[in-house]
C-alpha cells in the first residue's frame, strides 16, 4: 500500500470521502470509513457561526476516533474570522483543517466565501495565511477550476495557497457556474499537480474502481476523493482498497447485504440525530441505496413519506417482497 503525507498525517493512497454539506454527516462518514475510505472531511462549518457560538455549527466539528484521519472544513470570507474559527476548531482535535474555496451554492458565494474566493486570489491567500498562523495541524484548501469558463485559474490559486502555507490542495475541476453538471476536466488537476510541490487531491466523476485508477494515472494526483459516486454505495471504498491492496475487488453486494448496510447506516443516523430528524434525512439516503432494484421508483416515493423507524422497517420488508 502506498501512502501520502499531509504535514505529519499519513493517509493510505486509495480513496477519500469528499466533504458534502447535508450529506456526508457523521453516520455517512462512519459508513465510508468502515468500508476503508482512507480519509474524510467533515461538513463545512461557518467561521462566523463558530465565532458567534452557534451550537449547530459547532456540532459539525465533532471528530470520533473511528473517522480518523479526518479534517474539519471551514468557510468564510474574512481572515480575522478564519483565524478565530481555526482556534475554536482545534478544540475538537481534528487531524487537518480544510478551507472551503469551492462551494458554488448561492448562500455561500453571495457572502464572498466558497467558490467566490476564486475571484479574489489576494483575499484567498490572506485567509489561508491566517488559518496557517492560527493552526497547529496542517491546513489544506479545496478549490474549483475557476469561477466560469472564462476565468479558469486553479493553477494560480493553488500557487497562492502553497505560498501562504497550505499543506495540500483538493481540486474539483468544474467551474462555479457548472455547479455539478457536465464533465469535470481532469487536465486541470494534472496542471495543478505540475505547478505545486505540495500534495494534490483530485475530485470529480469517480464512480468506480477503474475511474479511480484512471484519475491517478491521468493526473498524477496524490489522492483521489469521491463524493457523489459514493451515494448509497459505501462499498466502493472497499473495492478500491481491495485493488490497491493487490486483491481482486469484491463484487457489488447482493440485495440482502445492501439492505443490511442501509439499515446500519440509517440506525446510526437516527442514533446521532434522533428519530424525527434522522428518519427525515434518511429518506434521501435510502433512495440512493435502492437505486437499480426492482420497483425502485415506487419505493423511493414510499421512502420519501416515512416518518418513523417502524415505517423504515416496513419498507425494508416491502423491498424483499418486490425482489
């Protein structure tokens, strides 16, 4: 097994779980780690929310032993708030602090944070520097290709991040205006890798073991990160781990195993967030797990209306009946 180091943090060179707001919560991360994800990044937390003692925001910083190595991710547009937020985040003992400079959502970019930082390179550098100066763990940054197709500046931004002390850079090679549509341009990951001396993590359109291998080969990246490709498929990390361990990747789980994995995931979600919130959030997760099985479209509609664990168990019986 090959490894990379981000600062002093040693990570298996297989596949990592991407930070996904309102998706990759604690239960999701634990499932990914159970299936051999080598590294994960928490849901993004607002710097201002932390500085103003927002308890909901602070909950996003929790790190359990099972999730390590793990980063917590912060977003913000003011260096002074980033500095204060990093100091607060360190109380939760993350292995790494990650800065979000890639989120394309309006509520983030309208405040000058996330992918909006791609338009303000000087400010981005100041934010990275403020985080590095405040942190006693490595600071990394996640970026996009650029704001739009006329301003693809990932290489410039990566150099600025490195100059200001970033220990690694994650590149999602779509522009902000693309959101999550179209194809990601892996050539941009390669260009960033060739431009900096710190580790580069590639992210975008990895749906299989072969995609993961291809990204390593085509970009030269130091680590592959998977986001939407893991929806309802945490075993993808195990398949990739198998490959890089010199084993034949295991087949997709059969229906019984998929149901068992889904049940475990949903029960962890309920344990972490309570039945009311947990089951509400489980509706989407369950919909991903049942993709491709007989009657999936009808079952997704049924799952969207569940409100209790009893509803969930009844729908599992329904899946078995339909298959």
